[in-house]
């Protein structure tokens, strides 16, 4: 039996599964709605330089803390800057941090989980031991410690998120690899002398696209909340950088909370909508890609 003979049925099964998964996902209205909300917020954040007549740092001290109007739909902040513009610019930073962190987290988790599950033995034991050590520390405390050592910057924030949150992805990938390596197509490649690295990265990882994507989306939502929480505490992105967390942090004075609620309600609502949208999308994607259904 040649290689094309075993690949053809596998590709046919993949195509049929992809079609059924797409149909199941589109039938999940909540997941589709979540995806639409997340995409709309992301798109609005990307095009804000082209649609807003105000700059992110354009100040007008004579128009400080102005109420919502046609010129300023969400009013202005304490320095007279258009708040909607800053909110959308903050979305660019917060979403970029979450996506980049999730990519790093997924990359590390996929590599470690794939190597541990396929090779097994002492390497598997060692990698699981490392994963358990990382999991022992409370993630929030570990992040706070690392921020204290490394300092506040967007790069440090991305690296800290990515390097401290890969464990769940690694477990998912490892469990999937342990199942896939017993499949006939893997035995065929092994018997024909194809290297283990090629099998792992060219054949096993593509068969785990669904679980990896679901883990990526859920990690992304978690990183948005983590960035907002750290920035609110003054330990996340530098205060000069507009992020959703920094916008809430700037509005935490009692005077603003009581008299200018838009300055803290708007970023809170946007964070909630984006995170809920990503979570609904991830849940729908997980159900759609569940091969047992």
C-alpha cells in the first residue's frame, strides 16, 4: 500500500468532518453571535485611526469631562481627550496583547504536549513534572512576582502571560497525541521509516487543530481579563499606554465613579462583551469540533 492510498481516505474523512463541524457551528446562534461581537470590536479597534476625527492623545483642557455629545459620543476624560477614541485604541492594545500571548502559550503548549505524548518514557515524565511545578503556583501570584522582577511593559506582559499559562494546552495536546499515535496511519508512517519529528509536526498536529483552536480562544479571553486586572492594579501596561484596564484604572477615583460613570462603565461593558463573545465562540467551536457528536 503506497502513501497516497492511505492519505486519500484520511483526507476524505477530514473534509466531511470539516463540513459537518461548520454546519454544527452555524446552527449554534450564541456562538455565531459571540464571534460577530468579537470581530466587530476588533474591526472597530483596527479602523479607529480612519474613522475618528480625534487623535488618541489630543487634549482640550477647556473641554474636560464633557458629557456625551455628537462630537464626543462617550464624552471626554479628565484631560479633554475623546473617550471613544481612547476606548477603541485601548482595544487595539488589549486585543493585540491577548492574541500574542495566546499564540506564545499555544506554541509552547503544543510543542511540549506533542513531544511528551509521542515520545513518552522519561521525557514524558520530565515534561509532566515541569508542568506540574508550574501548575502548583497560583497563576495570578506568579504573574505579579514576574511583573515585579521584569518591570511594566507590553513586551514583558506578553512574555509573562505566554510563559505561565501553557500547561492546560500541553495537557490537551498530550492526551490527544496519546490517542492518535495508536492510529493506523501513524503505524504506517513509522513502518516506512518516517522520522518521529516529521510524524509529530506534519501529521499529528494538523489532526489536533480543533482542540488547539478552542484552547487558543479560551486563553485569549483569559488574557484580556488578566491584562485588565493587572492594569487596573497599576501592574500591567504602562499608564501612558491606553488599554481597557488602564482606562478603568484612570476612572477609579470616587469623584469619577459618582459623577462621570461613563468613564468606567464603557470600558467595563466593552471588556464584558468581548470576553463573553470569545467564550461563546470557543464553546461553540468546541461543540462543533467534537467528533463524538
